[in-house]
C-alpha cells in the first residue's frame, strides 16, 4: 500500500469525526500541492475544503444539540447540584470539571463533595441550571426560555456572582453584558436588578458593580424606571425595603419631590404576590411613614400638598405643618403681604408710604388718583409731586404696566412737565393689582447710572450738595454698591390726611 493509501486508511479508523475532517483537509492539501498546475484539481480542492468546513460545523451543531438534549437527564448524570431552594440539577462531573477549575477541585479533589452524589451550592436551582447549561453548550438560552423579564433580570444577577465563584469568566461577562442591555432597553428592570444586587442572597463585589449601573439608570431615567406603565414592568414595586431606602435617600436622582412621593405611595400600596395582604400593607405603611422624612415637602407646590399629599395615609401631619410653615416664611420674605385690611376691595382710595429708597426724592406719601392722563388711565396708580435733579418739577408715580409678553409689573417712575418718563424701581405683581408689594423692589440700573452721572457732573458747591437731591442720592448707596430699594406700605384712606397732603 502506498503512503497516500495508508493515510486514507488511517482516516477511516479515526472515531472522532472532527479529527477525521481535519485530517481530510490536510490530505487534500497535500494532493493539491503535488498537482499545483492543474486548474481543475485546484477547484476540486477548494470545493472539498468548503465541504470539510461544513462537515465540521455540522458536527459542532450536532454535538451542541446532543448535549442540550441531555440537560437535566438524570440517567446519564453522576452528580446532583442542590440549590438554596432545595431543588437539584443533574449534571456530569467530567463536563463540569473540564470547564471549571473550581468544579475539578470540588468534584475530583480531596474535598468530601468528590464522594457525594448530591452537592449543595449557595445558589438557586435556576442559577445552577444555567451554569450547567453553559458548561455543556457555552450558551444560556434554554434556562430562561419561560421566564418573565423581571425573573430573568434577577437570575442574571445571581449568574454574575456564580460565574465569578465557579471561575467561569465567560459566563460572568456574558451575564453582566446581557443584564446591562436589558436595563438599557427596559429601564424598569433596573429596580429588579438593584433590589437583587443590594438585598439578594448573592450580593458581593461583582453584584455591587451591577447595583451601581442600575442606580445610574434610575437616576437618569427616573420616571420610566420607577413609575413605568404596567405593561413595561413593575418599577418601584419590585424594590425591597433596603433598595427603596437607597433610592429615597439618593441625592443625585433626577426627580422632583412630588415624583418621589408618588413612588413611595405606589410602593407602600403594593403587596408582593404570595404574601399576606393586610400584614404587608400595615408594615409598608409604617416603613413609608419613616421614609417620608426623606422628601422635602416644602418644595412641593402648596396646591399639590393640599390636594394630593394630604390625602395619603402615610405622611405625618408634622411633616405637612413644617412644609406649610417653610412655604409661608419664604412667601413673606419674597414680599407676599399677609397683613391686608378687610377693606381691600375698596383700596382704590388708599395711600402708599414709600420709605428707605436710596434716591431720597422718591420717599414720601403717594395718594391714589381718581383721574389720570391717558397714558396711565388703564392702570392703578398713586402719585406725589416732587423734583428730580436736572429733570426739574414733576411727579413720582406708582403704577402697574402690562409688558409685551402680557405679564404685568409695578413701576415707580418720574414724569416731568415735558412728559419725560424715567422708570426708577420695579417690582412683580404678587397677588394684588391694587396694592403695591411691600418689598421686592429693584432699582432700574440704566436710570440710576444716568442719575449718578448727572450728579457727578454737577458744579454746585459742596454746601449746596449737602442739601441737594443728587448729593443725597450718591450718599444713599448701600454698602454693596447698589441703591437700597424702597419699602411700600399701603394704608387705608384718611380723608383728613388726604386733604392736607393734597394742599401741600
């Protein structure tokens, strides 16, 4: 028999079809080198080479499918892996040992498990089944076929931990990547992952990394992660106490306080499947009362406090009172007037005391006007006569004005005999278009800068400056360089006082 014939005979004796196919490729390659100049033979070699590769793929597919078919086959297994839930997963020791140094030491080393038919491991049977599937087929498909997304997400967290523990790096990285992809596509699953990573039985270094990723998704996509539509996942309802506390106390979450209240309310009303409804509801209500202190209710609109928050059964009355008190004090500091007379409806005949302005000529008593020039006819106004630097004799006017964007505001202006108008101070309309706000007045920067230049150019003697308006204006600046704004105090009408002031 020739050397070439002996090689062909050797191939037929090889039992492993993969090895035989590789040998056939080598033989074919040798024949092709001997007849390099024959084009037809070259084409035949390529065809044979392609056929051999297809045969190898067929063999691999057959091997994987055969191994998949024998998953959970107790007849050929020689070990059972017992999960924390008491269920067992059948497996073949040699396959596990070939894939993992951990299993090789455990099942074939000096450990007592090497002689045991049933080996307890600290993972659920679902996770152990996925581990066995990966060792058999290098895939994790069949184990999760009939699970919901939330069940799969929770199991993936355990699989990341198991991959690290069993020294299956490929399994760990694949499970980690799949978990991140699931959370990115369905943000509500981040709650399940966070809860499992923080409170689950498999928490550890690698699950800590998953918890950080999950919390990052909750921070950036808060509403879709915590309060999704029912068809997109449970969201906040899938959180346990520990994970819920973590979310409620997180300072980087991109949610307002009312959204956090809705999250806490939804969580407190949810009873996990299979648990006693009354017992869980009572317990969660108590926990929600404690977590409510994490919410700054003073940042919730007063109307929402009254109509939404106050209707809940877990926000303590003390927290509500603190919120209302904080909001009232803030409103007062911003100029909200609380000491109004009961006769506000007839305030058109009142008067306004203006005090403390950095421009002293502004200070004084302003009377309401029953008749007004056409420019002011449609606006509420108060006025007093006075003199302002080079602008001469005129009147200071407190009036409202509608801006181009349809918003309204108060103005304190000066109008001289030439009808020149200077806006000196401005303030927002808080709640009343009849009574000007007490505070919140701001100097009109351009006008005041113009008045400063006029004062600096003045050639009046120092003696006259000390008694002139512009001298007082300059010395009346506040310590920080700005002009002290006025304080406006509205008073009810006094006919006697009005007559005396009008005659001045």
